[in-house]
C-alpha cells in the first residue's frame, strides 16, 4: 500500500489547487472546452490493452478526488507504480467553471450530475463522448460527500456505490460482478473497514453512474468524506488512492464484503455546545466548518448549523455549554459571532 509520504499530493494538506496551477502541473492534453471556454484536461497513463476511465471535479466544491488522481499521475511519472497492462484515461476536473467558483453547478447553473439524459451541457456531453471513445472495462467516478454522513455515529470517511441501472435496483450480472470486484479490492488491502460505507443505490436516471450502468458500462462511485479532526479529507485521499490501485488488479470472484458495508446515515453534527442559555432558554448550538474559494483567496469559517434540542443527533465533538449565556442572535447558515466558553468566534473565525 502507498503511504502519505509517497506523493506530495497525498502528504500536503492543500485542499484546493487553483486551476491555472493545475494547468501546468503535468503535460496535459486538452480535449475540449467548458461552456465558459476553460480547457478540459486529459492524460493517459500506460499503453496497455485494459482501458480504464477516471474523472473528478464534476462538482467544483468536491476536490478530494482531484488529489487522488494527481497522486496517481505523480506515482506513475516517478515509476512508483506499474500500469503496463493498462491505458488509464484521466480527466482531473470535468467541470472547470464550477471549480474556479468552488460551487456545485457549472457556469450555466446546471448540475452536471443531473444532466446525463438530456445532455444540455457541453461538459456532460464531452464526458460521455470521451468514455465511449475509450471503451473502458471500468470507470471511477470521484466525488466528495457531506460531513453529515455517518456510520454508527462516526464520520463516514469513504463510501462506495455500484450504481443501479433501473428503478428496480436489480442486481444485474454486470452490477454483481463489480460488487464482487470492489469487495475483493477492499479485502486485498487487509485494513479495518471502520468508517467505510455504502452510498444509497436509489436510481437517478439523470446521474452519470446510473446512466452508464444502464448502458452496460461498469462504474464505481467514490464518495470521500471527513474524519474526526481531518476536514481536509487526507485520510480519505490516501485510502481512496489505494482502493483505486487495488481495483485495477482485483477480480470478480464471489465476495460479500461490499454487501456487508453499512449504508450511510445522515444527520451527523460537527461541534455541539449543549445546554447554552439563549433568550432565557436552554438550547443546543451546533456549528460546522465551511470552506470557500474567492478568487485567489481560500479559507474556512464556522457557521451556525442548528439550534434547539439536539440530544438525539450524533456529533463529532461536544462541549458543555451550561455555563455559557448568549445574548446576540444566532442565524442558521450564517457565520457565528459568539463567546462560547473559552472559545471566541468573530464572524466565523476563532479569535480566542
């Protein structure tokens, strides 16, 4: 297995790379342009007969998969990985207009992952044409999942999905074979699978994974998440890379490992202050981190996530707030300004 020290893209906790910097990171081929005429980059590793397609950056505010792909390219460039049997086709960011804005939707405000039926965007049409041109035996579709997802009240730091191909969510032969392959890849790593889950297989006819499965093109969705004290998703980045490499060499002999992964649950809170005196009531206050990109500026702040009785909600971190009293209004979805015991927040930033 690879370690974080094997590539700067695994060890550097940078969570966003400006697109202009990405353009010069490797010797890319430009295979087209976005709706706002930003180049869509591609590269191929190896010249073998087994074709694999990998892409990330379908949503511009989901960056973990990009660093997974950059680390794979870096390892291949420095001869640290043997890909001689493969031709691995990589698009690091399929939605550059959303990426430069750090938003989910493209420059036309369309969610690419809901455009794989009508193909109303240049980017979705380009991706499907690229996939079909390369006739892959397997596709890797790399995303990030929100910090609300958990397994047994702990963050789900990576989740997988072998998508459905129809409304019935039937386990077709193609789907079963890929489930086996994912399970065998996970087994080959010989690591605990705590924090590893399955994403919902609800059928979305306009999502790329479901569209591809309906066309008989095997693909697996990676959803990279946070872990405690790791909101840059470094753990997910390293684990995801190792699973990608393991999947290349895994077979589809029967396995139940994928089936036995617990399915994600929603509702995890990040940081809860309990029993805070607020407007003469005792309430729980939940806050969470928000990452942003504004031009060349990148950063993080805390916003008010939830107020009220949160006793039944799982959380990553809890602070007793019973000796804390708040007088200023707290607004859901806004940066927090408050004195919460020893922690002082001002416009979303910890200042004391």
